């Protein structure tokens, strides 16, 4: 079916090019349509394609994740409900719009009528200034950005109106979370987990952060999260398994890639066999564990786990204990093949104060932290660099 491309113009004064392969629409025309006046008929339905977001995840080559109109609308409603977004919010969008969490800032704002400030920053200090200049009430970031922002000096005008800050895209180091809470004493911290194939899966209620700062929380509204063993059975409390996401946020698969779609989008294990119509869930490839109260904890990706001397270790676990020393600004743990150990662990770190960091005493501090993971300190190779960015 032929489709017409449109370009939205913020203002009514423009010159249309009749030979252009798109149609220019003034904002006033779109606004009238939104209010129900003069809306052209449409044959679209909620499962039609609305967007394609490209993600590589941990598997290298980019995959086009196909989102439906239903995915976008339900996602916006779900997130805005637990973040308590309203039309009074001023959201700072610092993440790329090609990233699902970045696009979410727009859809969330559209859902509740909030003011969204698009910020294309170069340095972390630019984000601080944007918060002050725009009286920002909410912001979502990823761990590398939050680590940088936690090291900035924040004037009172930049934090006075902040109602919440949220993390996604990986586990936020506990020491960074503590610094951010000290910087934003009146803001509620939201720790979230998601994957592009299902947008957002879990969040931790801010009231639980003191009790379980390492948790990714429970399922967001309109989603069910299962923890599944390799044999397809559901895991009990304390038993690690693969996170499986059910519900209306499950996307339409990968664009033009049937093989990888079949690998990741599969029926959920708890679907009654009596139901004859199919249902697809997203099998995330992430290993999590659920505690007795139902809170989830991220362990690592199944294909990222490091097996050394018979133990399976998550790179994130190693990086977390290193961050907790307070000596390190950036850390990356890698597993390299080794005939004797299975994998040898290489840890590359950037000290918070490179000029004042002593490699000898610093190494001892880091190795003492690594012992907590049942790893022999000598089994980890340390490399110090001045910057990982």
C-alpha cells in the first residue's frame, strides 16, 4: 500500500514544494485534528507499524525492532502512571531519540501534556545548566551519564524543582546512586530495567531503594515478568533464570529477520495449552533472580557470563564491587578465554583522581574488594588508564 510522508512544521508560514516526496503540515492543522475538528479518515489499527528502533544489544549487528502504535501508547501510559507525570512536569530529554528510553521522554510528554526539553549536550556540565535554565522536574539517564553527572557541581537552582530522576540501560553503581541522592535530596530515584524488544519491563518503587538498592524492582503496569529455567519451568525465589516479558509492550519482532525474531519472540511458558491462538513473549537473554517478596535482581546476560575456575561471574558484579571502593570512576570487566581457567578476568579502570592514585595501594584495595566475589585476587588482571571515554 502506498503511504504518504509528512513533515510537521512548527508555525503556519512556509513554502510548500509540490514536487517534494512529502507533504508539509502546519502545527495548527495537526492541533485541530487532535481536538477532533477536521480529522481525515484513517484505516490504521493499533497493531500497524509505528516505528523501527535499531539496537545491537550484546549481539553485535544492529537489529530493527518494530514498534506498533499500541506499543507506543501503552508504554507512554504505563511509564507516566508510575512516574506520576502530569502536565506540570518539565522533562529533560538527554538520551538519543533512537534509543527507546530517549523516545519514551517524548511519548510520555505527549501522553500527559508535559513540557519536554530536547537537550543535545556535549559535556556533562551542559546538562546541569539545562536543568537550571529550564526548571527541570524529571530526567532519565543511563549509568555512564549518571556517573559523570554525579561528579558535577550542582547549583541550587538546578536541583530545586527536580521531582524525580531515573536510571535505565544497566545497573547504577551503588556509590553513584548515593551521590545522586545527596545532590537531589528532594527527588525520588527510580531504578528501571528494560529492553528495546519490550520497551520497559520493571521499576523499583523509590520507597524501596533504601532497603534494596540493587534491585530492578517489579513489573511495570500492563506487563507480566516471569523468571524461567532452561527447562522451561518457572524459577522459585533465589533461583536464577531468564527474564521473560509478557503483555502489550511486546513489540512486533525484528524487521526483515525471521530467524532472530523466532529466537527471541516465543510463546511464554505459562500459557494454557487450551488456548488455540498464539501469544508471543520476549525472552530477554538476561539472567535475573527473584527474592521471597517478588523483587527482581539483575545478574547478567546469559552470553556475557564469565566462567572462571568453575564459577560463573557477571561482569556487572565485578564492576559493582570496584565502584563501591570509591576509588574508581569507570570500570569495565572482560572475560578472555584461558585454557586453564576457562576465562581469565581483565579489569580496566579509571581512577577518580588519576594524579593522586597510587597503583600499588590502589591495586590492593581493589583486590580486597574482589575477594567478596569468591575470586582469587591473582585471577584478575588490573589495568589502569586515565580515561575510558
